[in-house]
C-alpha cells in the first residue's frame, strides 16, 4: 500500500483547527455551569506547548463564538482578553508549579469582568463600565473558583497529553527555552 506524505502546513492547519474546536466544545459542554469553563486551563497549556502559535487558535475560537452567539459588544472584549492570558502565560512560561498556574487562572477569572468592561467604558463611559463590571462580580468569583479548581485538576494531565501527542516535526513545534 502506498504511503501518502502529508505536508507540515496541512498538519499545522488541522492541529490549530482541532485545538480551536476543543476550546469551543469544552466551553459549550460546560455552558450549563455559570462562568465555569475549561478554556482558561486549555489556553494556558496550549500557550506553553505552542507559544506564540496559540494566537491563531484564540482568534479562530473567538470567531466561532461570534458565529454561534452573535457579534455583540461582548465579542470585542474576547478579541483581546484571551490574548492577554496568552501573553501572561508567555511571561511565566518557565514556571512548573501547578499551584502558580491555578493562581494565575483564578486571578484571570476574577479580573475577567473588569477586562470585559473596557468596551463599555469606550462606548458608554465610566458609569456604563462600572455598572457592567459590578453586576458581574458574583460571576467573576465563580469564574475565579472554577478556573482555580479546573487548573489544579487538569493542568498536569492535559500538559502531559499535549507534550506527548503534539506534532514534534511540524512548524508548530517550539523549542523549550
């Protein structure tokens, strides 16, 4: 039987698409829980494995969310919020402590509403931004707790799987520094 060689670019595109789909499926699968989702821990791990190559994953995920839920003002914040998380992870990438990653994930969940309030600040002024943020504080607390617990539970197993099965020979593979 003839073996077909698949180009590295095809493997990379499929990998990035699959990672984006996993984010969306994880979020939709846990949508019945208020602000508890695996997206944060998955993006932390994706960023550690793929470094700056995670940004196309983020933007594909955000685009899919917009297609499903509509492109409201909330969507604008998602364009930068998940990128901020990736940048934070890149700054702390040498950290090996699951506790530190859980604290970062929890803090990100706690600040999520404040970060989402920025478009409301621009469109409606300080009062609109403050009202939006204050109304969401109980959900930010849930988001914080959910991110912390999910990161404690899932960080090591997901990182192990990603490191084991990530395509090492593709252009996506990153040298560990």
